C-alpha cells in the first residue's frame, strides 16, 4: 500500500502541464535520436545538458530520462527496417529484419512498440516497489562474480547464432580478439594497433555494429542487382489474436530479464537483449522459428531493452552509482541541480524521486501512442526506391559514426567493417555472435584482472564466493546439457 501511495504522490507531480510537456519532448527527441544511425542518447544528452540550467529541476530530469528510454524504441525502427542497429538493438536485426523481408514490417514495428510498453511497465513496478533494496544488490557483486556472469553470457552464442554452433563460436572468438585492440588499461601498452594512431583507443562499438550489419547489408543488396525497397507487401500493423498470444509471454520474459540485468553495473540494454533472446530460444513454444523471422525474436528483445533502460536508474537513485555513461550524465544533471543521488534522495526529495518514476509510465504511454501512429509514416519513407534511399542511409551512417568522437578515422573503420561484414554474409557467417564477443570480451578481461589482483593470484575466489560459485555451477550444468543434447542428436542421426 505504501508503494501505491508513493506512486499516487509521484503522479501528482508528473501529471502537471509543464512536466507532461517535458516528458513528451524527451520521448519525441529520444525516438528521433534512435532512428539516426550512431547518434544515441549519450551524445544527445551531453549536448542538451547545458539547457537544464534554465529548466525546472523536475522537468529537466524527466526530459533527459525520456530521451534515454525513448531512444530504445527508435533504435529498433532502424534495426528492423534497414538492419542498421545501435548497441541496444543488435538482436532486433536477426528476426526483425527477416520479418521486413517477408513483408511484415508493420507487424514487427508494432510488436516492438507494444513489447517496449510491457517491458517499461514491468520495470516501473520494480522501480516503485524494490528500488531501495535492489540498489544494494549491486554491492554484493564483486569482480569474480561479474567475471562468472560474463562467462555465462558467452553461452548465449548457441542461441543468437543462426548458423552452426561451430561457426558461431568462431565468430564470437573473432569478436573477443577485436575487443582487445587498443591500449591496455593496466600497463598502457598498445595491443594489436599496428602503430595506427586511431586504434590506440580501440575500435568503437558503433563502427563495428554499423559496418557488420548496416553497411554490409547495403553492399549485399546492391550486389544482387535487384530493384527493391527495404520491405515489400502491404502494411499490417495489428497482430492477429494468435500472434498477440505469442507476443505477451515473450515480452514478459524479456521484461524480467531486462529488469534484473538493468540493475547490475555493466549490464543494461546491450547485454539484456542477448540474454532475453537466449531465454526465448529455450522457453518459447515457437523456438524452432526464432532466427528466421519469429515474432518472439522482436518482442523479447524490445521488452528487455526498455526494462533495462529504466531499471538502470535504480543504482543511480538508490546508492548514487551510475552504471553506464548515460547514467553518469544523468548524475551530472542531478548534481547541476544541487541534488546528490544516493540513499538519502528518497527521504530528502520524495517529490523528485517519485515524480521521475511516475513520469516513466507517462512516457511509456506517450511512446506507444506516438510510435504506433508513426509506423505508417516510417514505412512510407521506406517506400522510396532503394537506389535513391541507400545513399541517404550511407550518409546518415557516416554522420552517426563521426558524431561519436568527431573523428574522421571512425568512418574509415566503419567502412572496413562493412567490407568484413559483407564477406561474412557471402560466407554464410552470422555477425551477431561477433558482437556478443566484442561486447563481453573486454568486460571479462577487466573483471578477471580485478579478481586476480584482489585475490593475489588465487583462483579460490571464484568458487568460495556464493554468487560466482552459483553461476559457475549453472555454467557447468549448461555445458553438460548441451553436450548431452549434441550426443543424443548425433546418435539419432546415425
């Protein structure tokens, strides 16, 4: 009852005319930002941060939060329609783009919108009821625990790959190796840079994602010499009742996965999408269709993406620890307004805390109403002939890549990965495992080194700490399960 009272108190502040206006602005800007390749909420919030000086505290924070979680849906639009992802919509390229090729773009976008609404709603319930105690969960995770969590994440390879498991593991290893490019944080020694100055800071995630998915797909389409548009067939927005019954369970599963991983530093939407996809591939009744244009492949990812974006506010507001770069900027916005996020925030600024939580649900409604209405307009743009559209797509890819670091070399890097991605397509190799390895590899190395430093080189921490021991035990069970299933399948085939 106390949580309901607090939410009612929050809605009193969130539903004022000014806060509604700032929420609508944030959601609209976030959606547009998500549509543009490479230009994510991080760059947008950093550009708009100085404007918060002249905006009331509640309105400023509501607007910046709206940009962040609004961008998650916009990410899905470009991934589904053009196979051009952001970091948090890589998995949407797998089934979402397959639905586009099958003439189901409208259904895929509607699924992403309604699943985002479900994921956001579940995450807001978690925020309202469990924010203070769940914020302390992050303190329980040490480097050894995160290392075990990253190892568990690598088992998503068998679920996200659409080809053979061996090819998926090989691509994941390539991604891990690419993630090692750059300057070693501990020793300061350049690794695999070949004396190229632009590689000293490593390869950007945006360059790899846009190259291996977006540029590669454009090159493949041009090589086929076919007159085509990014989708075909009629626009069908509303799902049938059987399709809707497939969306809801997948969205709920993704919501739970995203809500949990959004709380952990280093988690967030990028990892949550892979985990939700893996869960659906194991638990869905239609798991045999996932990877070839299944509606679950869009629903689970979108819900996890949106849920993780919202629960990532829990560590910031309850214990004062930003879990990613966007949350660090949000923390800066709090401090600019003279508010210190942390355990005392709820007691000292209840109107701000509960107003922000309530505004997230208001933003949820704005997003679903806005984006469902805009789907037909997005699709009308993509009816432009491909020979006219692809130069525009390439232009925005270059703009987005350049805007991350204002570095022209990033465009060359994106082009190089575009050629590499095209080679993968021609060889029948899937780029999704590569992205998984690229994301998890550096995180695994970083946490492994920290664990070794804290334990003075002993591996005992991995089996004596309850969280890491549990995760390693689950990994062992998964390995036994996968090997047993492989052997049984081979015997049946023989």
